[in-house]
C-alpha cells in the first residue's frame, strides 16, 4: 500500500477531478481491519504519510493535510498500531498540538530540532513495522479454490483472525496462542457443518461443538459416501491433533504454528469443496 491510496479522486467544481484525503477510510481504519488490506501494510504506509506531513508542517511547509485531517490520520494510526501490538502514543493529536510540543522541546526557530523530535518518535515505529512486514511475507496457506473465502461467515472470521495473529506472532506464547486460534477454526467449522437434523443417528446424543472429529467427520461421511471419505476424515483428525499439540506446547515455534494453521485453513476449504458437484 502507498500513501496515495489514502486519497480519493473527487469531482472538482472547475471540471475534472481533484485528490482529497479520505476521512471515511481513516474512520474505517480506526474502527477495525479493512477488507482487502492487512493492518501491517496500512500501518507502514500511514506512518510514513503522517511522518512526512508533520515534517513538512514543522519545516518548510507544503503539507497536504489540514489540522482536522491530521487528527484523523493520527487517530487511525494509533488504532492500527495498537491492533498489531506496537504501542504508539505521540504526545500530540494534530498540527496545532505538534507545534506546542516542539515549542516545549527547544524547537523554536530550529527545523533540525523538529525533525529530530519526529525521528525519535517515528524512527522506532518504522523499524518495528518493517520487521513485521518482512515476517508477514511468511504467509499462511491460500487455498487452490477460486473463492477468496469459504463463504461460511463463522469460519471465515476465525481464519481472518488466525492470519492476523500469525503476522504479528513473535514469542512461544504467541505461537501457543495460535494453537488456540487453530482450534477455533475447527470448532467454527464443526458448528457450521454439523446439523443434528441431518447427521444425528437414532439413539445418538448430539456431540458438543468441541468434538470436532466426530461432528466434521459425520458431515463428511454423509456428504461424501464411500471409501474416499475415510481419507478426508483422517485429515480432520490430523489437523485437530496438530492444533491441540501447538495449543498445549510450552516451546511452540513459528514453524509449528504455521504448519497447524496451514492445516486447518486447507481443511476448511477442503470441507467446503464437498458442497460442489462431483
């Protein structure tokens, strides 16, 4: 993502179009993840835009944003960095309060001091974001299916959260927590595909949602009769075993968590394919 994407073309009263800062996009970023964009790529681009705009305001001028727009951009940046686990709380909220900040910190009459103040604030942020962005290239599996999602809302929500958390995971505790997210994907799949009216046999009691092997396995058995379903039901058991192993591991690694996450994501898409015609 690049800074220009935070602006949108609008009709100009003099004809043609002009570029305008997208305040609605800032509100969306502040509220939560934006569809089609990761929090990391938004944070990288937005932090650079805000840094550049504050630098322009504090030195030679020529900034593109006004005070209200800068306030919206800073609010969005604080929110998106918080979501990815990077604390960023600049001691100002717009251009006017940035000026008050530099006046309190020997910035009167010195562009260099103002640039240094900003570098001290934004330099560590840029470094952390670049590191996270590089790690995010180690992405989780994407299904061969032409669908970008399964179409099952509960399952897709869990997978999106799993992908988001994987991007920012760095410690054994983070990776162990990813095991819990993997189990969450399986349980959402269990909740979605199992229908007692269709899959419960006479004399049986409906298994609880966390009995994912039983519930997903029964859905596969009824949807895909014949010996083929045994292999796919075996995948369910293996994916569940991987997820629970990571969930309960005190020494989980990124590789362990990635394998478990890839397994449950691909399993969800495999089960989704069972709805297709042969």
